[in-house]
C-alpha cells in the first residue's frame, strides 16, 4: 500500500510540474533553477536456483534541484539530490549474487544522495561536497542500458571497500580539465569509507577519520572525432587506509587498482545503431576480495524507425573472487518507450555461481522495470 501511495504521489508531482511549467514563461528563471523527478520500479522474481524461489518489488523515487548561479556568481552551480528506496530486495533475499542484478536494489531508506557546489573556470571544473564517484568516474555509456550494478561501475570497487556510490555517497573534492574537445582528465579525493545506510540512515554523518583513509582516483578519457562514437577511458586509484590481507590476515598499507572502459559504435544501417562496450578492472593487492572484473556487451537502438527510442541490450559481468572462483551474470533486456514520460523494460538474468562458491545453483531471474520521468 505504501508503494502504491508513493507512485501516485510521484504522478501528481509530475502533473504539478507540467502545470507550473505552463504557467512559468520566464526563460531566465528556467535557466537559473532546474528540477527533476523520476520513479523506477522493478516487479521481480527469481525463477530457479540461487537462495530461494520468490517474488520481490523494488522502487526508487529520485528528486533533484540545480541552481545555476551565473546571474550572481559566474560559473557557479549548486546541486541537491534526495532519494527514497523501498521494497524487498531480490538479490539479498532470493538470488544471493554478489554483483546485484538490479541496480536500484537498496531496502527501505530516505536519504541525501548529492549536495555539492560546482565551479567552472574556462576549461577547468571544480566540485566540492557530497558526491557520487560514479557520476563522473567509471561511467559506461552503453552499459547504462543494462541493469546489473556492475555494468554501471565494475564490481571491484563496491566488493572491496566502502566506495562512495549509490546509495551511500561521501564528501569529496574533484576537478576536471578539458585539454581539447577530444581529451579530458578527471581527478578526485574522496572520504575513504562511505559507510552504509544501516549506520547512517539519511546520509547526514559526513565525519572523516584517519582510520578511513582517503580514496584518490584519476581517469583520462579520449573521444576521437569520428563519424561513429568511440570513447576510451583509463583510470587508476590509490586508497591510503590499512587493509587486511585476504590470504593471511596481515595488515597491508594502502590499496590500488586500474580500470579501463571502451564504448564503440560499430554498425549503422538506416535507423539501426549497434554499440559495443568492454570493461576491465584489476586490483592486484592481496587486500582485495574481488581482484578482477571483466564485462562486455552490445546495445541495439533504432531497431524500428517508428520506435527510435526503443533499444535491446545484452551483456555479461564476470567477477573473479580470491583468484580461485567467480560469479558471472548474463543479462538481456528490451526497453519499450511509451510516450514521452514512461518506459517498460523486461530484463532477464542468468547468474552462474551466484555468491561465488556459496553452494547455490545457477539462478534464472527476471523483472519488469517501469520508469516514469519528466
């Protein structure tokens, strides 16, 4: 009943936004204040294997406001984002996988996701405040059409330490420089342990301690000017905290790793566009539970000229654990665009060795995702 109320409340907010948009003809105001609301729901089931057969529902309500400050502070921008998640978790209760089949799975929380100030000066951009590392780092454009969490950010981050990504973000200072329209460099320093919403339900505790350390990350991006999209990203991180060796429980000072992402448009026939992506991440230290991640997939958009916003996506996400065992999720989904404010996306996951050596049988799971947006 609570979930139905939230959905109806969201729809009413969308209608209110439309009314306000019609009444407000002041273009300068629209440029100064931008806000958005969207809702995503997953009606899910684990059909066979995993921990247990069963049904689940997961929902995510997200609202944000951006204040563009050019009128009184050139190049300044302020952003606030709040989220509400609710429902019963599919992976936690039924599949038992490590990589999490639905990227909105979280539990019942209302929390602050982002709160930061952004300053642009020529080709430089600086951000300070509460940030999501995955907003600007490790972004996988074609992989974003898939729903497993690892297609958004490789599993070697969230499975090894409390990295500041959805749903628990952390304080950071970040900078981005655009050397040319082809080459970009990003760098940031994050609080080394974002913690969890179980300990900080609304994400309002931003304390930093020496024991948590700092997470330093940098990433270069190259986009050549070609007719078909090519996007190459290579990154490195270093964490200053102490870690415990997975092999003998000794203390290891610091942690580090590398990642690479490529997105490439490989074929265009009339309205049909085919995109390919690949991901790799390697964290060599014995401090890491998940030392290697490999991912890849295909995206087909414009399959029908009459439905240009629909797309078909498929991919695999492979996480190696302790260099001895692994988990792999093979996903396929199709997104149907319905009008300008709604989409339906049936998703299916075949998960090999869920939990990586937990004794679970291979799982077949699926969900119908619906999204309401402005």
